[in-house]
C-alpha cells in the first residue's frame, strides 16, 4: 500500500527576526557611512595640505632665483619694503661673441652644458646691459642702455670670443646696440653680459578676495609696470604677515625697511604663511576644527655685493 505524502507547511520569518535583521543592517550601514565620511574628510584634509605645501614651495623656489642674481653694489634693488621688493631682474645672460658698429653680438643659446647664453625672454629697447669688465683691483659691471635689438647672421665668434660648436654656428645671434655708444667695443669680446629689466614682487589682494604673491614686469613703451600677475598663493593677508621680507646686513642684523640704499644688504629672509582652503576636520588639532596654517622661511645670501 502506498503511503500518502502530505506537504508540511513551511515556517515563515517572524516580525521579531525581521526587526533584528533591520537593526543589525542599520548599524552596519551606519558604521560604513561613518567610515566613508571620515575617509572623505581625511582625503580632503590631505589634499588641502598638499596644495598648501606646494604653494609655499613654489614661492620659496621662485623668489630666490631673482634675488640671488642681484648686485647690491650696482643698486639692483630699487626699493625694499616689508611686503614688496623692486629690483632689476636678469632676463638674459651671455658671452659676447662679436661686435657691431654700435654694440655687441651675443653668443646663441643652445641646449646642453656647452651653451654660452641663456634667455628668459627677448631683450627690448630700454632694458639695461651690464658688461662684466675686469679692472686692476676688481671686476666691475658696467651698465649700458639697450638702444636697439636685432639679429646677426650665423657664424663663428671672433677669435677672442667663445668657440662655438657645430650646432651653435648655424644659429642666428642677438645683436644689441648700446646707448650711449661706447668708444670701442672690441675689448668686450669674450666678456660676460647680463640683460636686466625692472620687476616688482609683492603681496596683493586679487579680485577673488584672496592674497597672492604677485609679479609686475616693466613695460618700456608705457614707461610703467604692467598689471600684476599671480605667481603663487593664496597666502595669509598682509595684516596676518602672509609674506614678509626681512633685510639683513653682513652681521645678520635686520635693517629697518623701507630704505633706498641697498648696498648694506647681505641677505634677504623670506617668510611665507598660508592656510588651507577648507577647514581641516580630521587633521586639525583645534576645537572646533579650523583651517590648517603652515609657513616657510628661506634666507637668500646675495652673491654680487662688490
């Protein structure tokens, strides 16, 4: 005889089990959300700190390039203040390759360690050419105005000038007319020259309300500085000492600014301070959380003091 099979009713989930599962799931989701929010805030804090460090490094790397090349003996620093400095910035350096009727022909710029010239930008009428002239007591930089700028045909330099390699001999050369015209330029062949143009660095407030390290270069046709351009930032405001120039003499003592005579300056200390764009919620030790503030200090020794 076949036994009749009867299906037993399946047991369902009780309300208590559903409630417990929902509570446990909610706790897990809350923990995951908390960890995710914290990780997002940590990422934001780290990103802001990296950006701030980069801003400080940029300013600390850019400013010393111009400052190290100034000659205080030649009064390259035109104005020195706590939050700004105006100087003759070097835009080109070269060895005199040859001469023209009223000036000099500079060696061409090439890639590699054997180059005899370097140009940050093209020379213009109104710039200043400084010729390193040896004397019996010491070498001296003699200034001449740039009266004209032209191009000389490619060729080897004069006998007393640098000997150009194959790649340099086929390049055009920069010809600069001097003003006033010197009695003789033949003795300048083989000497080092640098071309300078006024430049001004300062801390300024931009249209977005933030404070930046700005640069103004000189416009010879307009006889004034061009509009300020941001170099790095943002930094703290001038009132919060976002950028401070401190001028030191040979004994390391600070010289009160502003002043006009720069001969006594032996070193310039740059103090930069900035803060992160957003409030640091994880890395901040302050209560309540605040923007992270960091600073950098760089001391630049001036080379050309005599």
